[in-house]
């Protein structure tokens, strides 16, 4: 049968015969290719969800004899981005022989350690908990996915009956059970029971969990998977609204798009503050139509408390979301009370379900927050996890919608959910994760960050784990810097917005965009600036006003907007002002720039005195003579300074270096390092202070 991109309505057919032909004879390459195609469609499985495998014959490096080897996605990997280095390869004979030492379901976690005795390829990733599920099925190529359409049936009250009738018995059913060695044995038993009845299965549905499908080749497995999912999805679509309106019909209407964004931007920092009561969290917001359909519905109150069904979903979204009352959003006491109720409820869930050896309770704050009429917020330790939580809960919404269309949605019992969430193997995986970087969970806006010093600061902060908001008044310059940063750090670490620091509306709009992108802000660096070097006689009033507008008024406007966000969050923050040694050194041809810099320096001290009670630290970095890639040297500044010192522009770098005590040229990275010193955690009790980064200019010493 011939297939093409139009063959499937509910899945993307992505197989390229020419690409596949290049891999002919390399079953592992074809398995990875198939995996990547399946992982590219979020309707089929989420990032990091599901697993795929292939069994091949290979030469045993010890005996030289042919042996059966299974290649499978390694623990913690993602099939959409899977490479060979992310796979585990195991001797099949050894893996199957583990059944001889299996002591029963009460001891099955100990089997994970024994997987290491089955390793064939010494460069293997750690085998995942799904390894025996693939190993005990005798098929060459196997796909285990979490498609919304299949889980909707798997999570339906009548899921088993629907599966049998929809596929005429060709898709088996195994009821909910936590993944592990015993579930692998149950999959094999399901297959054998069907064979005893003369039925050849082409897949198995796992109750509340997902789908297993297979094939003799990578392509046949791929097609089988798509066909099964297509049939599930079409069945759901045919039943949407058939017996009752989707989600019981619409209860409220969504606000207009611009109003949704404005409400979300206004509320996000407050929510972030509540969610950051134990550690700083980063936010994500979506008003996807699928989310709005659910949160505006009559069934929201019934379905949201049930929580999600698929383990991959609730591991990232918690057992249930927090649902807000739109009529009470402006009431601070209401928000305080609903968050406290959520935390109390989560603690009760933990203590009711915990075992003697359960890990300590984790953060009791919600991950998913639903705002009817507006959208969904998700908060996590970093932007990637917050975005993934949003994607997973959207999938959970799809599951609830499908299950309710054909039957009745059923979530996992709390004890089963707890046993997954606080599984010792999951805890061990969490403990193996690398230590967070110094600025992980922090959000930074650096003005004028499309070039020069600002760009170096943004790069340093992103390297240290922060989410950064690039901005500039020049769109072309901003686009170029954004493209560069996206390549370096990815979409979850970088956002951009136009910002004219002299325009209050522009500044507040930039911080609204910041709140929508990441949930709030922790670090504001006032870096944007210009310089004009002229004598008092030559200095025009227009030039004087321009200096004070950008340097002084700009610092005031941006700080005011940033402080408003920080106060909503209630978790403190940092403001770092890039000033200059010219704030304290009196030199020739510098009345406008030098006095504006002095105003910036004193404003730092004034803000530090005012904002200490809010735990907002305000500090100064004083550079000097940073020539590399800086806008400050445009517009005649270099010529003006060269004239003042009686040298040529070309002689400036060496001149500046020679006049310093260290005889060093100052680079943008040096300023970035000083900013990091203030915000990186070691100087959390420092405010109203200044760091000079000038190579040592004695006249600039603070007295």
C-alpha cells in the first residue's frame, strides 16, 4: 500500500524514501530515523516521552559469534532528537535471563541495576525502565508512544471495551500498572493469550498510559503506529459533541486577544512570586485555543481536580492544577488563600500516600495554573521545564476531551500517582541531574543588549543559566543579536523586545513582554547609553538633553518599570547600573557626559536606600575606555576624546591602557564579569556599592 503526506489526517507522515534508502541495511540507523519522525509530532508523544527499539544480530566482541542485541532509547532521552549516542544496547539473551532471578513485583526496582549486566555496547546510555517492556515482546521494531488519541481511549471508563470493538480484537489491553519488569511480563502474556485464541495482535493499549505497536521493519512499524493512532483519533473526532457538547459546553467567553495578553502580563509576576516560595521559578504562558476551550467550559470544575492519567503527564504537571476565580484575581488575600489551600492539599496528598522509604516532600506549589477567560500559566525550575509542563497539560486536556466524548474520563488513583511521582527510581534520576548554574531560575533584562557591553553581559548571564531579554532601539541590530543568541542558547533562554529607554510606555511594554515570556524579572541592568565629548562652550542644549534623557531619565524609567515587577513578585531582585569612572573623575571636554554619569551613580545610591526593604539590591559598575564593539564610540566620541588628549583615534586603546595601574585594555567581557559578581550569589548582602573596572585609574578611586 502506498502512503504519502496526505495519507493521514491526525498524524504527520514524514517518511522520506530517499533518506531511508541511504540507510538501507543499517537497522539501527533506520530505528533512529523512525524514532525522530515519530518524536517530531507532539500529537504522537511529548518531548522525552515514549520509547522505541530495534533488535538486530551483531557479532559478540568476546566470542566472535552472532548474538541478538536490542537497541533502545536510553533513560531520560527524547525520541525526536535521539542519536545513537543516546541509546542503550543490550544482549537479548542476558536480558531475557533476568526472569530467572526476578523475585516478584515487590522487588522489581532491583531489576534496574541488573540491566547493567546486559550491556552490549560499552558506550551505552543507562537503560530506561521501559527496557523489559520491549525485551519481552518478540518483534524486531517496537514503538511505545503516548498519543493523545490513544490515551483518551486508554483513560476512558470503557477503554478496554472501546479498544476491542474499534480494532476487532487486534489491539490487546493491559490494565494500568507502573512501568517495570512485571509490566514487560504482562505484555508478553497478553500477546500469548491472543495467540492462543488465534488472534494476531498489531499492538497493545496500556490502560491510562499509552500504546505499544510494532513491525518487522522500521517502515512497517512506523506505518502500523500511524494507522493505529489515526483510527483512534478519527473515532474521537466522529464522537465529539455527538451525545453532549464538548466539555459540557462553554461557560464563559475568552477575553479579546490583546486583553488576554494584558491580563496575563499583569498577573504573571504575582503568580511567579507565590510559586517561588521555595526556589525561584520561571514561567510560561499560553492561550492556545485548546486550553481556552477547556478552561472556559462547564466541565472545568469537574475535570481539573481529577488530575492527569498518563504518568508522563503528571510527572511534569503535578497531580492537579490550581484553578483561579477570574472575579477575585485582583484580591491579594484571595490569591494568598488559594495558594495556601493548594499547598495544604498537596501536603495532605503526600502524607496520605507516602511510604516509609519515600523521598522527602518536594515543592508543594502548583506547576499548572488555569485562569478562565485568559489562559494557562506553568512554572518550573527553568523555562524548558515550564514550557514542557504546558505542552504536557495541553496533551492531558486533549485526553480528557477525547475520553469524555466516547465515555467518561478516569484519572489514576492518588496512590498510584504518588507511587510514580515519588518512585525511588525517579528520585535517583533527579539526584543525578547536574547542579543548577548560578543564575538558573533567574530572569534578566539588560538594556542596549544587542551589542557592545550589553551584549557581553547578556551572554555571560545566559552562560550562567539565566533567561535573558535582549533589547535595543534598533530593530535590525536586535534581530541580528537575537538570531545569534538563539543559536547559542536556544529558544527557552532568550526573548527579545524593542525598547526605547527614554519612553515610559516603551519600557513598560518591554517588561510586559518579559512577564509574558518568562513570568517576571529578577535582574535589570541599565546599560543603554551614548556619549558626547565636547567642551562647555561647544556643547549644545540638544546634546545635553539627549545625554540626560538616555542616561539619567532612561535609568529612572527602566528602573521604575522593573521595580514594579519585582515588587509584585515579592522575592527581591538586582538592579545594576553601568555608570563610568567619569562619574567621579573630572576631565576635559566632558561636562554633559560626566555630570550625567554622576547623576546615574547617585541615583544608584538613592534607589539602594529606598529598595532595601524589598530585598532589591542596587549596585554600580564603573567601566572605563571599553572600545570593543561599543556604540559609545559612535557619533564623534572617539574623536572628541582623542582631541582632548592630543592624540589620534588609533592611539586611543594604547593610551587608555598605559594610563591604568595594571596597563590593561578593558573589554566588554570584563564589565560582564563585574555584573555577574554582583548578581551571581556571592554578594547577596551588598547594595549601594560600586565596582570599578578600569584597569586601575587612581583618580577614579572611591574615597
